[in-house]
C-alpha cells in the first residue's frame, strides 16, 4: 500500500489554495464541504470562484497576489492548483519545509497527499483511490458503487449512531448485537419507515422475525470467477458467521466472505482425505442450532451434482430453516466462456447434464438415449472417464467424428478449451494433460467455439486437426 486512507476532521481548519481557475474552484468546493476555512491566492480569480467566495464569505478569503513562499504560515494543508509548474513546485517545497500537507494537482511527486473520489452520504463517506495512478478509474469505480448504493444511507447511519447504546444495553451476546444490526440495516435499506420507527417497535419487529435458531444458506459459488457470483450470494457471504466450503470454491470467492466468519473446509483434498457427507450434514445442523448464519458454499449450482438435495433433506429432518441461492453451473459458465452455445437451432434441440461418476458401481446412464444426433451432452466429473464416455456413445451409434470440447478450469484465467473428436477423446485428455476441474461437452455445437471463442482467446486448442492428419495418413 503506497498510501494510507484516513479521514481527517477539517472543520474550521485553515487551508490555502494557490490558484484561482476551474481546478482551484473544484478543490475549494471539496474543502468547503468539509467545513474548512479557505484562503485563496492568485493574481486573478474566475467568476465561479468569486461567486462561491461571495456565497461563503465567512469561510473564504480571496487574496489577489502572486505566490511567495512566506505566505505559507499556520495552514493545516495547502493545495497548488495553478497551471504554472514553477509556481506549483515552489508551493510544494515551501509547504514541505514546514511539514504542512500539500497536494499539487496532477503531480504525484510534488504531493504529500492526494484526494480520493468520494461518495458522500454523510456521515457515511466512501473514498476510492487509485494511489494517484488513474483518477479517471477511481471516478468510474465511484460511479459504479454509487449506482449500487441505496439513497438513504446517511439517515440510516445517523439512526444507527442513536441506536448503538440501546443495542448494547438490550443484547448480551456479540452475535445477537450483530444480527440485530444486520436485520435493521437490511430492513431500513428497503424501507425508510424503519429508519424513523421507534426503538421499542424496532426491537419488537426483530423479536417476531427471529427465533434463536439460525439458518443455513445453500449458496452456489458459480464455476470459479468471483464476478460470476450472484448479487444475493455476495450479500449472504457478507453476513455469514460460518462458511462450510468445497474444494471447487476458488480463493477469489473465499476473499468475498466477511472477514471474521469462520471458514470450514469440507471438500476433498485427495481420494483419501475428505470429509464424510454425514459429518458435513451434522456440522450444518450444529452450527445453525447455535443461532448462527451458516453458509454452505458449493461450486457451480448447489442443486446440480452438488448433493444439495441430500443436505436439504437432512436439514428438514432436523427442522433447520434454509434458503437456496442458485449459482451458475459449470455447463453454463464453461460453455459461455468458450463460445459454445449449448443449444442452436441448426445443431441441437436439447441438452443433457450427465454425471460420469456414479454413487455405486452400477451403470444407470441411458447411453442409448444419449447417443442421438441433434443434442448436446454435458459430462460433469468425466475427466477420468473419457474412455468409457467415448466407447459407450460410439457403441450406441454416435459418430466417432462428433466434435467434443473439454474445458479445463472454465471461466478462470487458467481456462483451456480443447476440441477433439469423440473417437479421440481419451488421447486428447492425456496428450493435452488436462487437469481437474474439467467439463466434457459432446455435440456439434462445440465446433462453433472456433468462431465464437472470446475469452482467453489464445487458449483454444483445436486437436481435431491432429486427428484429421492422423486419419488421412493412415489411408
Ligand atoms: C461435483 S461436480 C459439481 C458441479 C457443480 N455443482 C456445478 O453446478 O457446476 C464437479 C464437476 O463440475 C465440473 N466443474 C466445476 N467447475 C468447473 C470449472 N470451473 N471448469 C470445468 N469444469 C468444472 C467438473 O466436471 C467437476 O468435476
């Protein structure tokens, strides 16, 4: 971190702005918002500056002179906003000699502080800084955040200030205090009347809403990229007390979880080291019964090859309340990020999501139904089953020249898409050294990836050409 973000109390502090044009006017407005006393020094002032000075005669003094270093005395901070580099440098040197904070507009080297882009919902302030590298980027980020934030944040925060000692007196446990605050904030964001409601009515509504049992949120983390989380998933991760997560949940997504939540890994590290499903089920119940917000975070969508159903059955049996937040399943994520339309009017009228891995050894997959033209087959957990998939589909009548895509680590920066033919699938997996997680898509739509591929465009390997060459040389 090159800069320390701090908020400084500026009320009544004397500040100097050297300059009298448009940029100086902008800085003047910022300083006045923070209730500073501002002296402006410049041989001439723009009409805007003069108008502001007139309107805020108690807080602004204009001095119509050129800069001399001696003027810098007893100021809390100084801003140089002239278009003369020499003057700006003189201002910076003079201020730094006296250990006074100085900002020189558009000159990082001469500045000892910089001003961030600010979202002002006083008393709530959100500052975005690019460490001076790109104020334009900081402003763009501010615009995006501004758009997401509710309008009433300022009054909400004022009310929280008033409620704070009352919450402290009312609740003993830290978790109860926090849960009330979370309930209040969520309700108030959607309803202004909550902000103005009486304290007693607030406590009553809260009491009615919550029993002491917590809740389990079964949340889909999507296929990997954090930006593919849903807004609801992100909100829930931000208020989680405990998160039980799988191996497929990326670091990037774990970073989105509330800092002081407890993280419990319940995935599979190797074929020997994994947490038994029964233990995970029981953990969910135990944590919820402590009155906590428990998140069960799973890769992709929790209800697709994620044992979401089994966990919900267990929670129902133990009378624990739950909510399910869908996620983008690997099929959608990987296909979209590879330029593969899962359906296409010319090539595919239906999709099958198939697990290549089965609970017991019996084969319950209807290979005959799958080995048909004009459909797309998506195999989850199929990396080690390439030979079986290829043999079964061909034996049941699907052409061995059907195009197949294997997508490794889809949607992440390490994504690779390997196109091959059904007859060549096992050798494509081994020669390309494809690693888990990987998804296998079978069907003519996969050939469209060569035209429609847009993400990580260098990472599309068309192994079908190698297949064609081998086939030709054998003839
Ligand atoms: C246990 S299943 C979980 C599926 C998950 N619930 C979903 O909806 O995507 C795991 C399989 O999903 C596929 N998968 C998940 N994330 C993937 C990714 N980022 N890239 C490729 N395949 C992925 C792989 O086939 C992996 O073996």
